[in-house]
């Protein structure tokens, strides 16, 4: 871990420090959950910001590491600040709404809440499309010195991240992440995914974390390029199956995952 961090700060200092800021903020939010009784949708208001801070810290450090393979070029520098700017805005909105005891996403209770939700959505779409562009840059870059399977795992991981990040549009179109029931019901500890109904956040989570899972499997598993492609296909199929499960209103873990009954 020490080697990772000392290398990361040399590869991409802005994302390195942004990741640390997010981790510290996640710790603060975790502490606040123990001292605050404020709730949003039946759960402690500070739980959601804590999860987002952790997730965005992981994303920042992951992309900071990968961007180092592209070298110092304008596209990398611009993308770095797009990530920091858009995600800092997202986190500010989520944390601010938590402090007010209000929903940050799908909030149509007031004109302010609606405007904030729209602005957050625009920021995330901008960041995701820029990530897609960086994925194209990776597709054209030779990535000399890297194992071919690892290089392809990065490309495929970015691709799946983009697809399932945009899958968030399904939640926006529904103004909810639960299918078959209202948001805010019983959920898995820590994650909050519904244990009674379909939850679109599950596929969103699994698909986006292909960004970390595929390269790690390719590197430590010493996979070949065809094996990496097969693993990526299986991983995408899993995320897709979970998405279908959610759209049918079935909770994760319910029987007959692949059947329409």
C-alpha cells in the first residue's frame, strides 16, 4: 500500500490529494452517524455521504494510477480537473443536503431540491462522458511495457464503468432506485440495498467497479488477453443479470435470478 501511495502521488498529485480529502471526509461522516439522530428516508443522514466519499476516493485513486500510463499530456491534465471539479460539486451537494436532513437525489419536494438534482446529474454525465473519452485514449495508446492482458483489462474496465455509470439514468428517469416498492425500506447493512424489492443500485455498483476488479484479476491472475476478455464478458453478464433482476422488482439474493417468474 505504501508503494502504491508513493507512486500515485508522483503519477497524479491532484487525484492523490483529492482521494485523501474524501477519505478524511468519510471518516468525519462516519463519526457523525454516531452522534446525530438526523434521518433521511429512514436511515442516518450521514451514511450516504460517507459511502459516496469512500467510493469517490477509490475512483480518484484508481484513475490517478491508470492515467500515469498515458504520461503528461493535455487530455490527462484536463480530465484530472474535470474529475476533481465535478465530483467535489457532487459531494458538496450530497453533504449539504444531509446536513439539512433532505434527499440529495430525486428530490422534487422544492424548486431548490429539483435544481440541485438536475445540476448533480449534469455534473456526473459530464464526468462520465470525459471518462469515456479517456477510455478511447487508452484504446489508441500503445501502453508499452504493460502486460497486454492488463492493458486490455484497463480498457474494458473503463468501458464497463461508463456503461453502468450511465445506467444511473434509469434511476433518474424513475426518480427512484427501488423497483416494486418505495425507496427507504429495509436494506442490506452498510449498503442499504433493498432486501424486499428490486434495487437498481446493485448493478450500478457492480458494473462501475469493473474499473478495479478486471485489472486486478488480469494482473494478479496473470491472465492471457483471451482470458481477460472472457472474464470481462462474464462480469458484464453478472451485472446485466442483476440489473434484469432489479427491473423485475426482485431483491438481490431472491431465487430464480435468471427466470422471469
